[in-house]
């Protein structure tokens, strides 16, 4: 998957998530997707190539980085809790959608219960089952 397709796939997935919205708080070069004012995905070409930056569980982030050279530590984010995806071999639409949904779910899980647009314990598995 090339960089522009990566970003389009990620954006399409993010736009489908309940309560998600797009902002540009850092200017036009950064697309920032939030749920209840908490960031779950960023997209930019600032590092010289199209990238998608997502939240990830630390152990999962490590495993992803070890198994795919197109997944690296979060660009300008906490290196333990965020990953950066760029286009390349091994990055397909299914993986991108899974990682975007997981990033969203991780952020929703840390919201107060009354503000959660979905149940983070069941949302990702229900979404996978419907595809």
C-alpha cells in the first residue's frame, strides 16, 4: 500500500467511528482525529512522506515494530504508547483498519464511562465480527 492510500484508508476508517471528528489544531499539515477531545490518530507528510500515527498498547507496539519495518515509534509522540505507519509491504487495508480501530478503542477506554460513545471492552471484537 502506498502512502496516500494508507492515509485515505485510515481516514475512511476513523470517520466511521462513533463520536470521532477531524480537527487541524497544528495547522493544515496535520490531520488530527479525536474522540471526545482526545487524540487517537494523526496524519501528516511533515517527515517527508505520508504517515499515520496511532496509539497502541506498549507490548503490541513493540511486536508490530519488530515484525514490520514500515511500523516505527510514534513520530513526535510518546514512543512507548504510539506507533507510526508508512506505506509499504505488509501494510494492507485490513491491518490499517484494525490499528485505527484499536487506537480509538484504547482512547475510549480511558474516557469517563459517561463519555464513552461505545463500550471499549466489546467494540473492537463486535466490529471485527461484522466485517
